[in-house]
C-alpha cells in the first residue's frame, strides 16, 4: 500500500472511531472516551488497522481489550471496568491507562482483531422480533413459521419463544417462569401486535460465517467481551440466554449466506411461512453484497411467498425495523418500528385501524 493510501486508510479508521464515539454518547462513557482518544492517536490507529476486513474497528479493538481483561490480564485499566471489578473506584482520565494497556498487550491484541469477527448476540432485540413474527403470522393465516436467521452468531435470538417479555404495560407475554425475561419500553402512538400465545414454529435455522458454540467457553467469553463494560444488565441477559441455548441448542449452519441460503430454503416445506431475518448484520456487507443478498431473496420471492425482516442502522439514526413481503411475486416493504441499537425502546410504526393506542 502506498503512503497516500496508508494515510487515507488511517483517516477512515479515525472517522470510524469518531462515529462510534457519537453512538456511545449517554450509553457508554468509557467507550466514548476511548473512541475519541483513539481517533486522535496515530499509534493506536495503526494497531486498529489490523482488524479483519469488513469488521468494525472500534467494536473489535474494544472487544479484544475486554476479552484480555476477562481472561485475567493484569493492568490498572481493569479498575475502570464495571464488567471486571465489583465497584469502580478508579478516577481520572481513563484514556492514558487504556492506551498503555493497548501498547503493553499489542502482541496479544493483534491476532484477536485480525481473526475474530463482531458477533454480538443482543438478546433484547427479540423484543421487536416477537411482534414482527406475530405480524407475519397474522398475515399468513397462522401457518407455522420457518425462521432463517442471517448472521445468527450463537443463535440466541432463534430461541425467542423460550423467553418472556415485559414492555412496561403491566403484562408479561410468554411463560412467566421463563429463565430469560426481555424488557423494553414501547413509545409512540401505535401498539405492536403482541400475542396471547406465540406463533408456532415449523423450523428455526441460523446461518453464520462462524457460528459460535454456546458449549465452548472461549466462544461465550468472546460474546461477553463484546458487551459494553457499563451494560451489566445486558451481560446478565446474555448469560441467561446462553444457559437456555445450552439446554436447547439451535441449528446453526456455517458458511456464506450466498451459498447456504439456497440450500436451506430448498428444505423448507411449502406449507410453512418462510421468514428470513437479520439484525445489525449487513453493515458488515459491502454495498455490492447487500444488493446481492436482496437480489437473492427477491429471486426466491418470485416463486414462493416469503417475508424478510431487517433491522439495521446504515447511518447515524435509529435502527429501522422493516418487513418486506413477497406475495404473489410482488415485494412490498413496511416500516414496522424504529428502535435503539440494543432495543431498549421500540417505537411501533405499522398503523392500522386497530393499532392506535389509548393512553
């Protein structure tokens, strides 16, 4: 790579950390500070440049650092992490301490960020998947759903009907005694379809380049390392969902979606409602790959009815939960909801005559 190309690459890296700092505002002060620091630090940007192509550098660098801390790396930086110490008592600017850690452990960080991929399995996103699946079940006359998750990671969100749900309305959906309870707050003027009984499931399959085995301690520790340090409730939820998955392992298929999806769809019975979904995945795709995925799905929508649920952030705004229905070969896209990246709040948008909330 020529020197001008190297300089442009470092500039792009710096901008990615600046964007991540914006995203972390009011959610992770630690990562906001680290992001701003790295964005102006040529030496750490050079370290971040080892990130595997297509992966988000901030998530990978910060995940690698937290992984080493969780594995027992000894350094004063641990004192700033609520995920490591029971009570944070460290004071002052954490960035110089973070920088020192990265330089001291750079030989351990490089292989992590060069080989692993971001596979955050955010279980709370099931809070919007439940009404989305219900919406589809209602439109398809209650036929059982055949669910295929693209970018499934450890497959925890495939187990959505083994969890219970609390939307702050005074009612719990699902089994009250379920070991995992998903909480999220509903906003806006419309109420999502929330069922008395969950839609039936004919099949659930996950596709991932590198599916994570919940029985592998290294894999589950990497999932934990990707949770931001201050988000202790998310970490607890993750741990509980991993335990459910260990008892009920989902079917996960390794490989490219472009190769595996045709194989999976070929096995889905015609009497089931085919539902493809992905959450915060295609930001790792190139624009050409995103178009390729859309074209592939549309090609199947030409000869069988299917639904595609997508919840993605491809900018700096809120995540858009969109449903594209392929019925009779004609696609139609509906904005179902706006939500936060970790689904703390859901603003349902798919209005009908029966949807208006009385508040």
